[in-house]
């Protein structure tokens, strides 16, 4: 009878100690670190939001509403990222930033477009199609800048922009080659 | 005469005429005369407000006796079961209530111990109760959370799909014009992964 109190206490303490472990793995809002996370509704909500934003941007682009398209895409990049370090989130953000940069450069906002590319490269640090694509878009941005500068008689700045454009395309080619080389031994994963 | 031979016999002229009339009526029904219609309805339905027959009176008396006195009747059980939820508490219920009140009265009237209870006992049992209650609540609510929300990652974490790069979904360099299609593919693929995780968490093979 005397042992019952301490036994209960021990069991209860063990239960209490186990509680946070269970909660960590089961609650949506918990950030348990990348190794503990699984594909969950929070990640899906973000991906769904991204999908909607791009469809909205398509519609607005089709109506020549570039500002509206940018607003739709920027809601994605300016909001807080979902908890955890899901690679999908960074890849989607990198791709979205590439599109934002492309749209900005089409309306002559070259410096802002470059900032988007820099931010996108932070999302895609390892060699991947996402990173390669960002460099491709950078090359396009600088090409457009070249045309704009030449149109205003600023030849020297245009030449510098042309060099940056070529450098970006070269970097893109290098990254794509790396990606292809890395994929080759694995048997080139096919799209679903 | 066998059935086959009977079936092979030719119909008489009258039988044939009746058969043709029946087939014609089935194929192209005509409107019934009003009096015929009324007679057909009367023969098909019984008047629900008609006075009870002698047989019905006897049967209802038997059922009433069965319910009041407990004598056997095939419908007594069903009627008793239907009546039970609306009836007053039975003797058994009254007895149970009386027993409960007696216990309460006895507890209230019992002399209180002169010995001051130990605070340690209160603390141990109080804390134990609270913690056990918390553990019970966790057991009760966490499975529900796992079903409605994120799949559990602890049990078969290896079987659940974790976030991972979407690069294997793509085999060619990206075009800016295809960004939306890439978003569609990523969202759809991870949607399937989430569904698989839920099934795995629920133990569905």
C-alpha cells in the first residue's frame, strides 16, 4: 500500500514526460525540425496558395494587368513561410521570384527584378533547375536592360549590362549541366 | 393431361377474345368509369374509421390484460419496449435512487475523523490525479488530432512521406511561361503524398 503513491507518481511523471513527444509529431503547428516533419496539411496549404497565386497571375497577365499579376505573386513571397524547412517551399518561392523578376523587368524595373533574383537564389542554393532558371531569367533581365539603355544612348552601361547577361547565361548553362550530370547515374527520374 | 399438353390446347373463341381484350387494356389503358373506380378503391382499402369488429375487440382486450397483468401475448414485448422511454421510473429505478440517497445520507452523517489529514497525502494524490487526467486527455484527444490534422510521424515515420525536393518531378530546363504548370504538378504530387500519409497514419494499407 505504501508503494502505491510513488508508483502512481512515477507513472504519472512518465506520462507527462511522454506528452510533448506525442504532441510534437501530431500537431500541425508544431515545428519539430525537418527530420521530424512529414508532408502535412500546412505544407499543402502553402502549395495550394502558390498554385492559386500563379493561376491568378496568369489571368491578370492575359489582360495585360502586370501590376495585378505581381500583386498576386508577391502575396506568396511576402507572407511568412510555413514552419520547418520543407524544400518544396523554397523551390516554389525560388520559381515564384523568378516569375516576379521576369514581370518586373518587362516593365523596366530592372533593379527590383535583380533583387528578386538575389532573394530567389537564397531559396535555391544548391544546383537545381530552380537555381539554373533564376540565372536564365537574370540573363533575360540584363538583355532587356541593354535594349533600354541603348535606346537612351547609354552605350557604356549597356555594354556592362550585356556582359552581365552573358555571364548569367553561362552560369545557367553550368548549373543545368551539373543537374543533368547528377541525375544521370540515378537513371534520370521521369516526370509523373 | 400433362401441363405441356394443356398449354398446347387452342383457346376457345371467348377465351381468345378475353385475352386480346386484356392485352389491349394493358397496352392502351382507357379511363375507368367513376363508379367502377370507387368500387375498386373500396374493395382494396379498409375504412380506418370503421367501428371495430368482434375479433378486434377480443384481441385488444387480450393485449391490455397482457400489458397490465403480465400475461403472455406476442405483441406485449414490443409495446413495452416502445413505452419504456416515456414511462415513469420503475421500481428498480426508485430503489436505486433510494439506495443512492441512503449512501449520501450515511456519508454526510458519518463522524469526521479527528485526525488531521496529511498534506502529503493530498499533494501526492492531487498531483497524481491531475497528471493522470492530463495523460488521459492526451490519449483521448491526440488520436483525434492525428486523424483530422497532420499524420503522425512517430510510429512509422519511415513509412510516411517527408518534405523533399521536387526536382525529380522535372527532367528539363524551366521555361518562365510554364511556372503555373510546375506549381500544379508540385501541389498535385504533394497532395497525393499527404493522402498516403493519412492512410498510413490510420493504418489503411
